[in-house]
């Protein structure tokens, strides 16, 4: 049995959380024991499901809430528990805080994996400076260096690390079979939400600066001028929710925008959409784009800031964020839509993001010793 301590789960079921769950649901748990260290005393996403798999969930105070308490609880945790773990696997979007790796090394966890899930600073200037500093020193504390894409690797690691044997790119694989287009589901969901005769635009992601939903509202306002029957579904939660609601009122979008919150039926909602719009400021990869493409959706996404390897079907088109909301709207309205969406599923399957294939590679990597 290989005992692995994972850091990276939060209360919000976002991209990192979805990535981890995709693999944990499929991995051979007879060979691995996964536990989770979380920097919050609140219940994390998927906590009940993880406990049902036999995982232990450990909560400590967030550094931003009470630094002294955070340090005290961190040290106590590693002092009492480090000896039972072969590996710590730290999944983060920034190197601003690498205390988990430092304590893991201090208390004897031999294998220490750092895993990059983003390609740009999404926090304060100070955290950006901390990231830059820790980037120069990360090899003192980590033994393995993983990333979700080349761009994410370049932001986290030096060229020397990326050229080394312990650097790996781990695909943000999904259970593609869940996203195969189903006309019956589409009809049922469009009827359920009363959008049978609507043009449904969708977005999935944490409601925050990185995902750029405030600009998405500008785009949608431009779409409405030409397609008054359009509807925008926004799926997710996050710190920008109040700003988004205020802007909806400011733009007089009324009931044309539906904020659906966190959902456990995203595959079905994707089936019901007509187009998926993803104007992120930056992305490590963009799991939501993979999911949308697997359903055969036409997708419009940010050019030059999203890794090109996320394009697995011809239905994904890129538009620069330098372009106006009107240009984005025109691209949405003039895009060619696939009449037989199920034909695109096979392209997504062949792109190498199927969890049923990739989970075997991860099992091999996690089983390595240091």
C-alpha cells in the first residue's frame, strides 16, 4: 500500500478539485491510500465522497486567517502524521506558499510532488513576488515536478527542472463517456428549463477574475442586441458573484442571465447548450473546455492565453481578449455549428484526455519511490 497525502482540495469544486476527483474515482484504491490536508476548517468539496473511499480529511487554519495558529497546526500535523506517508502531492496554482513541502521534508516524507495547475499569477502582486522567489528555490523542497501543460510548467519551473527526469506533464483527463452527446437529454433539459426556443450560451467556472465572467456579460449584452431570445447560463460560484449580479442589473440583462451555482449535472447542462464561451484571462489548461468539446459544443475561447493542446475538435475557436465584446459576439453568432454533435465525441476520445487511459499512467508515477 502506498500512502499519499494530497494538498489542493478546497470548499469550491473548481478545476483542481475536479482533476483530483476524476483520477481518485478511477484509480486502483487497493494499491493507494489517499488522505487530504486542507487549509480550512470548512467542509471541502466532495468530502463525503472521499470519506466513503476511506480517505482521511485533515483541516488546519488558513494562513490568511491566523498565521500563528496556521503554523502551529501545520507543525503539529506533520510531527504527528508525516511518518505514515510515502508521498505528499501538492496541487496548487501558485508557488506563493510552499510550507507544505517544507514541513514534509523536515518531518521525513521522502517523495514530495509539486503539481502546477496554472500559468499566470491570479493573486496579489505580493503573492506574485513570493511565487517568483520560491520558483528559484523549489528544487530544495520538492523531488518531483508536475504540470497540467507546458505553459503551466514554464510558469512554475526553471528550464533545468523541465529538462530533468522528474518533470512530468499530467493530463487533466476526464471521464469522457459522461459527456457523449445525447439528443434525448438535450430535449429533456431544454424543456425542464423552458429554453426550447432559446439560443443558450453557457460558461462553467469559478466566478473570479481569472475566468473573466464580467467581460462575458459584456459579450452577452452584445449578443442580445441581435438575438433577443438568447439566454446565458453561468455555472459555478466564487468571490466575484456579487460583482456579477451588480453588472447584470447595470446592463439590464434581467432574466436572460441564469446563475446556476455549483451543479452535479454539468454534463447534462452542456448537452442543452448551443455554444460554450470561455473568455479566461489565463488557464493552466481548461478542463471545462475539454468537457464542452466532448459534448460536441461549439466553443469560443481566449486566444494566446489558453494552451493550444486543449483544442481537440474543430468546434473550438479562439478570439483575442484584445478584441471588443462586439467582436466576440459576432464570432458567437456567425460560428458554424455542428449538426451531428455526437460525431465529435470520437475526436475527443482520441486526443488523450480519457481518464480510463490516463489513470494507468498516474498509478505508475505515483507508485515510484524516492
